């Protein structure tokens, strides 16, 4: 497989937002098929995706397509800055800390800083939750439907990808989040009548 040719194909597969923000690079030395670093708030600009093309070429084309679309959907779905109560509390805590610091109030700085830290921790957790992972799968399936796949075909390909990637990376089992994702994908692919409980989707 020629990495340059495949990268061009994958860029054409991505939604327009992905083409603007995501950069795909070859990383032959990594152990993972595809690596997407968690986007941190102070790192703006492009969001990298690294692919080991020696492993990548062992996946079928539908598996590669859905793995890429899923990774793009996940990385674009991570939002540190949007209007909600958690970010409002974090911002208020930071502003409060700066104000108390200017007033020389050590206790006030500790209280405001603690409030900000709690809110930021909640944002971090929500960005790494099972719900975020499931949302990325479902977003990828919607994009795949605009690329000629049916929802069932896309869900089946993504489900197969979970298992294939684990084998290629030398893992004998899926982790807990991957098992939850697999159950949701089975339901979308009409392979199981049982989906993911609403409680997990809300958390």
C-alpha cells in the first residue's frame, strides 16, 4: 500500500470539517493501527491522526473507511469550549482565582481554584466517557451513509473493525468501553435486540 495514495483517498472520504482540521500522517513504528492523541485545550490548530500502514493494509476497505470516519468523528467531537454549566463553573473559578490572587486572599484563591479544578475534571471525564465513544460511532455511521454505505453495512464494518484491530495490536480481548460500543453496533446492525442502556448514554 502506498501511504500517500491512501492518505489522499482517506482525505476525500472525510467530511469537510475533517479535511480542514485533521491531518493524517504515516507512523510505521507505532504498535497501534491508528492513533489519535487526545486533543488538549491549549493545543489548537490541526488534530493529528497517525496510521501504521503496515497494519492498516490488513483491514478490508470498509473497515478502514469506518475506522477513519470514526476517529475523525471522535476527535472533532471533543469540545473544551462550549456554553454549558460545567464550562461556566470552570471559567468562573478561573476568573475568581485571578481576582482573589490580585486581592492577596489565599483562602479565596484555594476555594475558587478548587471549584475550577472540579469543573475541569468533569469536562475531562465527559470527553472520555462511553457516551462520547458511542456518539463517535454513530456520527461515523451517518457520514458513511453519505458515502454510499447503509447504516447496517457501516455498523457491521465498524463492529468487525473493533475485533480486527484488537487482533492486529496483539490484544486478546476488547476493553470495557469497546464491549459497550460493540453491543450498540450489534443493535444498529440488527444483530442483537439489546442496545446500550440509557443510563450509560446519559453518563
